[in-house]
C-alpha cells in the first residue's frame, strides 16, 4: 500500500489502520487508501484542481482529510485519508501554524506553575525584560483592556489574527528546549521549533529567552512569579527531512543569491502532527492519557473559543473588519477576497503563510447540518523559484485552491450518510457573543 509512512509517527501510529491484503488493524482512526474519497473529489473536478494534479512536485501539496463518525453514545471515531502522502519527512515551511502548539503548551505551563504560585493565571499581567542582543522589552499592551500584556492576551492575538509578536512572547515564555521536548514527549516526533517569527531570529539569539515577571494586578507592584532569562544549550531536534533546499535563488536584502534557500535551520512540524495537536485540543478524550495536554476545562474552552472567533467579534483586542474580514485567517472553505463564512459554518483552525507556502489546519462544523470533519492542507506557490521577492501566487493559485478544497470536502460531507447524527453542543458553549 502506498503513502502510509506517516502512520509511523508515534502520535498517529497507534491509530492508523494499514491494510495489507485482507489484514486490517482496527482502531479509533483508520487510514484508508482504497476508495479514497479525497482523491476522488480532486480528480472529479479538473477545472478547479487539474493544475495542481498535473504538477504535484511543483506545488508540494499535502492533505489529510479525517472523517468523524459518532456512535450511539456520541463518541467520535476517526478515519483519515491523505493526498500527497502527508509525508512526515517531506519539508514545508509551517509558518504561523506553529503558534497553536505554543499556545497550548503555554497554558499547560501556567497550570503547572500554579501548584507553587496559586495567584498566577493566564490573565496575570506580565512585564518582559531583555537580557541578550536583539531582545525587546514589554511593559504595556494597549490592545488589552488592562493596558498590560498577559499570556492569555498573547494567545488571543495568535488565534484571532496570527500575530507574530504574540507568538514570539510565547516562545520566550516556554523556551525552545521545553517547547520541542514537550511535543516530542507526547509523540509528535516530527517537530523542530527553533526560532521566533519575522524578526530574523537565528543562532545564538534564538537560544536565549527574555526574563519575565508576572504580577497580581495591572499596577505591576506585586510580583507573583519571576522567570529569569533562559538559554537552551542542547541540540536542536535532528530530523532527516527531504527537500529542505527550496527554489533556485533568494533575495537577501537587495541582493539576489543564485542558490536554493536552505531551510534546515528553520521551523518544521509535519502535517500529521499539526492535525494531531488540533485533535488533542478538540477531542482530548479520544487520546490515551499520556498523549493529552494537561489542561483544565477552562483552558480548552478558551482555546476553542478564540480558534473559532472572527476578528470583528473580539472586544479586546479590537480589530477593524475592513482590515481583518471574517475570512482573514480562514483559508479552507473561505480563502480569497474578503467575505463571510458560509452560513452556519464554524471553523476552529490555525493558518500559516510565508515563503510561498499556505497552510490551514482546521476542524470545520455546521451543527444545523450535522457536519464535522478535520482537514489539513499545504500548498506551495512560487512560479519564479525566487524566495523573499514577495512574488508568490497566493491570490491566483494558493487561496483558490484552499477555498475549493474546503468546499469540495464540505459538499461531500453534507451528502455523506451517517448512522448517528453528531451532537456538537460541547462546541456550542464556545459560541461567539
């Protein structure tokens, strides 16, 4: 059977069903390659997908579509289909999708710290200092109603509009060593997170993290927890990835370098791991205890609420709907020109966009229609082969592909027969105001 190497991932492995002859391992997630509906949907619409199907190497497309079927007790069972292999070792730049695992682990770290610092909460005001070249300080955050920064507020900005500085502060709070180690410990082995975003972060600065002090209130007079600046002295995760040298050249300032851009010192997380983290937030009960994040019900509700919230619905931070339309960070099903989501649809997701790569990692629902599914996809659009020149075909190819893919799967799900209609009331609790 082809395209099953991603099942070897320690997270996905226990849940995969690999069919060889008549042998089949039954599990909560079955990975079907025979009668793959994802492949049928793509090949049935060559008007929209023909360009991609004809040049798979050029566009580096990977897709994981996971059907969810509920039993009589409303317990979800998962069956996943792939296109492009969803290869664990096939490199793509994950861009802002790395912000979701950082947000989860930041909440988990806070929860652990509260055993010794009970006054510490996600909303605790934080002052961030600098202790190494290139680091920047934070005393105020005018986008928060308190006027101060907090871990919760950084997570809001990460999930609502994919704010890069907010991610960098989570990276500094966690530290790159624990950030990677905690994901690996839960079975996400194909992960390498080694720098901040959009600030040219590299060695040795990427190994150093800022001192932070958390306070009881916005007056910043009563410290409740102090974290000194950190340094990660260990080795970065060693992943044997394919295709880390991309393009035929790249821009370095005004100078064009006539060689591929080497991504071996940049972030990576496999598409299977991205969908795994998403599933762990939405369906923690479907995982063995050792795979779950150590969060409480309030943490899960907080993450789910802001993953699905539209920018205009946020009160703090507040966003202009003209600059941040409803589909600003919803590529699948709604990517492209500014516009609303389809009626009744809610999307819990995290997107990424950089270096010609577009990625979306989404759980898409329509409670009224009884629809729910997981869909994760990546596409690369860079016709001239030059990176950092801001000439990528996002609008012409990338966003239309994401929108069309989401619509094709969504229409399939609307028609797909289910023995038991899903009860999605648990996600209704996160409904926007």
